[in-house]
C-alpha cells in the first residue's frame, strides 16, 4: 500500500473528529445550562437592571456599578420579553454564544494551523471548565469570544486574500458594530489595526495603508460614541477600580515583585480561563508556538499577540482587569499558539509517544470535569431554598431582615415571581460588628422577625451568620429554622427583647 493511500485512509478515520469535538462541547454547555443553577450575586447585580429597564434605559449606568456591552443587554432584555424573567431565559444568550463559538473557532483555527494542532486547540476549548461555566451565567464573556473570533477571521482574510478590499470593508463594518457588543473588542480592533497598518507599510502599499487608517478612524468614532454614551459613567469610578486593584498589571514593572507578577499572570492564563490542568505544559506549548510563528508567519503572530498587548496596556492604565474571565476573549488567540506549539512538538518528536503523553496530560482532567458536568447532582441552589421557605410561611405584618450579601439574589427572586415583600436591607459592617448589633436592636419589639442568609462564601459568611444567630438566641425566641447548603432562614420572636442601652 502506498504512503499516500495510507494517509488518505487515516484522514478518512480522523476527518469526523472536529465535528465530534464540537458536538461534545455543545453537549457539555447544554448540560451546564440545563442544570439551571441559581442566579448568584454577580449575575443578580446585572439581572436586576435588565429586568427593571427598557431598551433605552439600559444605556444609563447600571445598578451596583455593573458594566456590560449594550448589545448584550439588549439581547438579554429581548430574551426576557420573549421567554419571561426566569433563569433559562436570562442565560439563553450566553449559552447560544458559547455554542456558536465552537464551530466558529474551528473555522478560525483552520486559518492558522494544520489539522493536528487545530484539533488539540479545539478540544481544549470544548472541554475547558472555565469556558463551559460562562455558557450558563448572565455575563457577556461568551459573547466576547464570538466577537473576537469573527473579527480575527475577517482580519486574516483581509491580510492575505487577493480581494482584500472587500474583506477590509466587511471588517470596517464589523468593527464599528463590535465595540457595542463586546468591551474587549476595542483591544482586538487595536491589534488588528496595528497589524494591517504595519503590513501595508512593509509592503509599501500606500493606498492600503490609507484605507487601514480610514477604517481605524471609523472604529474610533464608533468607540467614542459608545464611550460618551455608556462607558464614561463607569470608566473613572474610583470605587470600581479599587475592586480590581490586584488585577491591574504594574506598567512599567519597577521591582522583582512586579516582574514576578507578570510571570504568575502568564501561567495563570492557562489555569483560568484556558483551564489546562498542567499549566506548565500549556505555557510551554504556547511559547513553542510563538517561536514557530516568529520564523514562519510574523504577521500572523502579531495579529494574535497584539490584542493581548493592548489589553495589558489598558490594565497598566487601570482601565481593564487582566485576569480570569476578563481574558476569556483572548482564549482563541492563546489556543492558536498552543496548537501551533503542539504541532511543532509532534513534527520534531522522533516518536509519537511524547505528543501522546502531552495530549493525555492535557485532556485527562478536563475530560473528568466534563463527565462531572454531565452527571452533577450538586447544582448550586443559592438563596432558592430560603426564599421558598420564606414565601411559604410569611404572614402579613412579618418583619424580614436580609443579610447584605443576600439582598440582590433575593431581589431577583421577587422580580422573577412578581412578589413584593418589604424587607430591611442589612448593612455591611465587617470592620465593626457593633453595627450589626444596632441593626438587630432595630428589630426589637416585633413578634415575627425573619432573617435570610446566603452562606457563600462560607469562610466569611459563616462567622457572621453564627454571630447573628447566637446574639439573637440570647435576646429572643427562635421559632423556625431552615438551613440549606447555600442559604438559611430563621424566624424569631423579638417582642420581649430589650436594648442594652
């Protein structure tokens, strides 16, 4: 049998592999979606604005200092209008985006890689636990990935196609729209613009360079409009920036500690959002891919790395956290270079054993996590059990006190069900628990007082809940208790309680 015939037969066996991987990825994302976990705090803080506002009102600053691209908010609001305010409706857009990202990613990977490298990169994306998670959360990160892929596919065609003018026009329109769909799209567009401009200058194509500049101006005008309409209300918020202080990169680095932060962040990228269990191997393949493209296709390398560099610059200016879910948009870029590294390793290995071992190490843990996603029974229930118990036993005239981290998830449940129960919103007083005592004393004299808690994160909330209940047990009579894994509710008679003053 000839070598070419063997290769054709082998390809016939492995040709369906991308479709199977895509199907597996869709299955895992759909399973995560159908588990219908409870809306948690970060989601609820965004959801209350979506449920209570019209389309134009979503242009205004959101409650709880939340930010999200306007197109995502509009899509969410439309889903609510069509399907109601339930969890499935609210998570439909992220699920759809994450599902569409799989076949789009395969088309993207084929522009850069051979079959083996592209399959490895696609499988990493399909199985990544962090990526799967955001297929079922009311957050725009899955849409960020789709926008990144679409923009870079157009950029790659514009960079290499003979009729590049047509593709550049398509890219111009897509980029102008993209800044309204994805916050990190501006980094992707900056990277694309820089790459196209440098390529035109190196090729001494003055007309092409001028067209690229004109496209960049169009993108900047669209972004400036979006910034003035939406982002300027939150971009300079000192409190919002303080939440992410540890996630801003020190630019320029001024000490060994700063340099170590860059190294740690580089490796963390392969833990979250890439989800590679052996982060050292993922980083090694990435570096091999960078070196390979440095000699094979420097323009492609610039196209892939420039968006990350611009995100890094924004982080150094304290405008964008360079960590975790905020880097999900960069997943396709990193995976191309990781896949490139794998195919280099496979081509240079004298035996197939080393690439096979690398693949086993890369995929064993994500595969196990994928099985757990399919069969999991520990679906987070959040405040649902406590809320259901309260609704079942609440009587007109009861007093309800809601622990501060429980307020927003409880608000969502009430908005979802069209329920209006007045409640006292607990304060945040972790620095001085005497304020909690004053909160509790304000409830004295009431015969039926409900306390509603969320128990996550348990190391922090558990101690505060224990403080509340121990103190109230000493001043009143406990009438009812329900404790669930992630929430709890208590009923006290405080009619005879007296203040310490």
